[in-house]
C-alpha cells in the first residue's frame, strides 16, 4: 500500500452473522475493519448444497447467487458505517467428494458462467487438485467437517487461475482486502510439483547426496521425488525434509503473491492483505517460519497468528494464564509495528481478549463467532463489552498510535534457529520471558537479526540460548557492554556463526567465568510441565511464582545485574503490564490487564484487583504534569495523586477490573 493503514479495532466472523445488526454494531463500536465471509473454493463448492451447515460455507444463505446478492447490498452499508471489509478465502483446502459429486464437483458447471466467474480454467476441479502416487486425488476425512478434505495444488496453474477468478469476483462486490486462510499447501506427485522440485533438488544436494537419497544422481530419473530410499542416512533424510519444507514455504508465498499482489492489487492497489497462520504455543514453527526475513509477511498489511485450542480459558491456581504477551511482542517486532492478531478462539472473555491485544499494540477483537446461543451468551452480553471497550480505545486513539514501546530490556528471539526448524530453540526465551512478565519488567522481544539495529535502545539484553551470532554482532556486544549495557546469556549462546559453523572468536566465551556487565546462566529448567488445567485437558505450564525456586534465583541475579527496575509494583502475577510512549502526547502510558476471572462462569465475570502501588522510571529529564487513570467501565478519567523524586513517579491505582491505562503526562 502507498499509505499504511494502521488499525486496532476489528471483528472477525467466520461467516456473516445473522443474529447481529452488523451495520449498527460497526457504527456503535467504531470498528475499523470487518473480516468476514468466504469468497473462495469453500463457498463456491458448498453454497448451493442445503445439506452443509452454513458455518462451513461461511456465508448465511443457501445458494451462490443468493449470497452474492446479499453481500452486494450489505457491503455499502458497512462502508458507510466506517469499516473496511476483508474477504476470507481459502488458499488450498476445501470440502467435497469427487466420487459422489459433492463440493466443487457438484457446482463446477454452474459457477463458470459470464456473470459469475467467467470461463473455466479446466474441465474438472480434479485437474487442479493435489495428487498421490498413481495420479489419484489426495483426500481424507476430518471429523465433523463436510464430506472429504481436498487441497488445491500450489504449483498447478489451473488452481491459481481458479483462485484469481474468485478474487476478481470479490473485488467486483467492493471488498477492501483479503485474508488467505487454510494455506496448508504441500508438494504432491503431479507434473507441476515435479517440475518445481527437480531443479531445487539439484541445487540443494550434491550428486553423492542424491545417490544416497534416491539411488540416482539425476532427480529427473526418480519416479517418486517425495520418497527417499529406506537406506537413506537419517541426518540426510532430516535435511531433505527440512529443505523440501523450506521450498514449500517459498512456493506458498509465491502463490499468495501471484494471486493477491500481482493479480488483485493490479486491480485495487490499496488492498489490505494478510494470511491466517498458526504458531501454536508460541512454537518456532509455522507456515512461514522458514522464509528468509526479506520475504516474511512481505507486502502484508497485518499479521495473523492463531494459537491453538484451550487459550480461551485460564486455571490461575495451577499457573495457567493463557496469556499472549510473548507472541504479541514477537509479532510486533517481526512485523515492524504492523497491526497484528493473536487469535485465541476466546468467545467468552470478550473484554479480556480486547484488553490483552490492545495492551500490546495489536488489533482486537478476532475469533470465530458461531451463533451466540451456542456460546451460552445473549446478544446484549456480546454487544456490550465490545462496544464499550472499542469505543474506549477509539476515544483515546492518540494514546495508542503512533507509539513506541517504553521498555528497559529486550529478549532476543533466535530467528536463525527458527530458520533451521530447531524445535527447542525458544524454550529458554519462553521460560525467562514468563518470569519477567510475572515480575512486571518492561521488556520487548527483538530478533537476533535485529540485534545491531535495535539493541542500543535498551539498557539490557537477554540472549537465551542464542547459538548463532555473527562476528559483527560479537564486536557490537563488546562495544555495548563497554558503554554500560548489560547482557545476560545462557547455554550455547554465540557458539556458532549464522551459517552454523563454529564461532571461535565470540567474546561471550570469555565472559562465561564472569565479566563486568554480564551474567551467564549455563542451564535452567526451560521446559514447562504438562498439567491438567481442566478435566481431561493438559497444557504446558510453568510453576506458580510463589512455588518457583528457579525464578527466585534468577531474579536475584538479574536484579544485581540490571537495577533498578523501571517499574516497581505490588500487582499480582496474573496482572500484566506493557508501557508505550505515544508520539502525539507527551506521556508514558502503562497498560494494565487483569486475567483474574470466575473460571467456572459461562460468561465473562472479572474478579477485580487493587489497590495497586506503582513506581515508574521517567524518561531522562522528564517531569510529571499529572497522572490519570482510565478504564472502560468509567465515564471519565480519574486524576491520581502522585509523588515524583529522583527521576521516578509513584502513584496508586485504586482498582483494576479487566483493563486500564495509567497515563503519566509529562510537562
């Protein structure tokens, strides 16, 4: 886009809800973006089938033409209410049955007409699907989903042409953007995937390695390129799997670009674009994790990561908060401040969902919303918190954006290890990050590739098991410590160069016995334990702070290295905070989020906490004008008594329900 569009108030509906007055809701909540409906193969394959629940069609009516007429009438009203409309569209998966004529096999002749999608790209949808050995179609059942699941082939030009036609139709209806979902593409055994793979294999592997993989040095002579020999050595097989997956990620990005960047934006240059990806439990692997940084979310306007199941509940007594502070910090850094969504599928804790995302600079609210009656809440119970919280944000827009984090330190994310699919690479970061959040330190996450560019902005850096560092980064760290910066590092940090070769000259090796301004922790209990958070549901959980001996030892050492903390507070561990410095207002804004709720209730029942004693470090030379307390359930801001001394300000927050802003206005 020529002018980036930043937003933080949105709603996502898998289908277009019929139980809400969506136009009025958009107007009242002052929503900026609505992501809704489906305009791809799932819709065109099943809209005419009355046997399929409308949830899977993602459109409310029976019939392709009926739904298109419905949205043609609805979209201008939503635009007038102030929202941009993002259409959802599957990049790969869809449902049907090629043997009994369901899905696209049922509707194919009806959708390729001059007034719908134009001329058909091929005679049958079968010509565009992924294939298995023998040329048959790849398909499989998924419980509770319509018919069988199929995947369009990412290398097949027929599939690309089909998606482009569907995108063109959505543009005619007036959509303002696209969210590509169900991007579960892979290489298959068709001629197009084979043509893609042969030169890649020849480039990545030597002749000797190809011989071990296939028994041939020429991939063109191999019948099944996806199946190495059983005798292939395990390390070579692992590298084969990794390099093939890396190429899949690259091909998926190319398919997205072909359809949306080159085709759709040629028609409408200011389209909002995003992709629905999955980073479960903040793991290092997702559908774009193997892309080089230059291509990571390139040309996308907002970042979307779903976090998997059981993130919409907490079990505070067992240490399970289901918070998204670490993924949000990573996404903000990797996306360079673009809007982002950390989707938790939390359809009950509506205020908490908005609060958490808003506190971290993201866009809220986003989750699948089936019919409200199925969620156990009424329409008014849905409307009220969203309208109240989104209007609260809209009324205070200058406090949210543009703004930069006000953070004392940074955790450095091992992006280079992620590029090598090292599954345990971020365990130390997750463990230490949880301790810092529990103890209310103000911190960001940056990536190892951003170390030199962004590291100087912080008083301290934590390098948790960051094996790969360049020589330039080693020299930069030496200079950083010499200037008074503090560095904590763990395990094998700095042992390797970015290409994975040994790094004998890294200064961190000399710092391990002890060095001024540094602290080395060789190891730690990094992995969480599996604990039952509800009957039959186990999740990875770290110990409660009061039971965590390792956390106490770490904090004792950390406070000796990096003191004083910019924020002192007696808030309980299940209250989280993030600080920002807005550009349009001379202030420091502390966002507070209280996760404590009645965990057995069918609806959101917060359990307020407070009073909260707070002491905050001011920017150099900063003088306090006043301190205000804002929260959505209050009509007007409350001015708090404060005391300022030696560059710090102290005040008391009277009570925190779910979300609030303590705004320290500076002279």
